[in-house]
């Protein structure tokens, strides 16, 4: 049995300091919104060391909140790999079919990467741009 993350669109809350004095931690909640009912469900509270810069802590939080979208893309890419494996039952003897299945994920992948291209997420962009 495969366990799936909580359904709905995950959203990160505001990143706040636990206290005004040192030592402090960065804290934020990640929630999921049910598109049908419009209700919010708390996924969890993220606590990060205050030694992290604000922009780094915010980038980490955003990555955690995008976990379901990343999982969906990884699952789709895995299915494409299955399609290109002659020993797998999902094998298709057609490179265009494999490419078409991969290109169907293009919009979701680009939207996910766009979340991290803002100036304050420079470290993330550098990591994805380097081979």
C-alpha cells in the first residue's frame, strides 16, 4: 500500500520568529486547503534554527510546502521510465509516446520551478541551474 500526503493544495504560512531575543527559531505552519469545501487543515508546524537567514528559512519552508507537487512530478517521470523499459509491463515501443507522456508534465514542472526563481531564492536557483 502506498501512503499519499494529505490531499488538497498545500500552502505555507507566514514565517515568524519565536521570540524577539536570541536564541530564537523560525516557525511557520503548512496547511492544506480543500478546494470543494474551502476549509483548511493544518499539515504541521515547521521549526527551523534561527541561525538560518530569513531567505534561506523561507526557501526551505516553500520547498516543504511544495512536496505534494514534487511527488506528483516524480511519479509521472517514473511512469515514463517504466514506459521506456522493455522489461516493464507498461513498456511502449515508441519514443514519441514516452516523450509525449513526459511533456504532459512540462507545465507542472515549470510552475514548480517558477516558485523558486524570485530574487530571495537565489540559492535554490543556483542549485537547479548547475549540472
